[in-house]
C-alpha cells in the first residue's frame, strides 16, 4: 500500500473505524449493526421477555399476598384489641360485682354478729338474773341461819335467869326471823 492510502492529504493517518459523516456511521457498519441489533432484540423478546414477564408477575403476586396477609393480620389484631377492650370492660364489671357481693356479705355478717351478740347478752342477763336470785336466796338463807343463831344466843343470854321451854323459845326465833325477812 502506498503511503497516500495510509495517510490522508494532511498527513494524518486515516482511521477506517471513523466515518466521514459526523451523524451517520459507515454504510457497512449501519447495515451490520442494524441486523445484529434486530437479532439481539428478537432473541431477547423470544427468550428473556417471558422470563421477565413471569418474574414481574411473581413479584406482583408475592406483593399482593403480603398485602393480603398484612390486611388479615391487621384485622385479627383489631379483633384481639376489641376483645381485650371488652375483657377490660368485663373485668371492671366483674370487679364492681365482686365489690357489691363483698359489701353484701359484710353487711350480712354484721347483722348476724349483732344478732348473735344480742342473743349472748340476753343469755348473760338471764344467767346474771338467775345468779342474782340464787345469790339472794343463798344470802337470805345464810342471813336467817345467822339471825337464828344470834337470836338463840341473845335469847339465852336475856333469859338466862328464867326457864323457858323450847316451844316458846322456837316461837320467838321464828317470829324474829319473819320480821327481819319482811323488812
């Protein structure tokens, strides 16, 4: 080859890869590039596009499934929250009911306790009255015995000089005791 073919008119080397036109490539490059691009796009359309479409559909289905699961979980959580709120209300009502029952039981125990105390007081009063009556009887008997003894001694000392028979003596004692018992 000659140097004129390798170097251009200005003395710069000629580059076959560069086109002379600034906008369009060389004709052969344009033809081969177009054919290869069409083949690559056809191959991508035939082989890659179904896989891409399947992957996108799977992704859409997965996202929809997750959305459905989250909606279900949210509904269940709201239902549980409502149950908990209702249970809390039931707990308040149950607590009020238990307090009311406790108050009623306490009132009943107070009533029963007061009745039992009144009954015990009445029994103690009856027993005390009986003890007082028996004590009074015992004291009266002891007093009569003591008075009889003293009357007998005093009568003996007063009448020491005279003779009195036992019947008169006994009548005097009984008469004295009767007078003391009346007073």
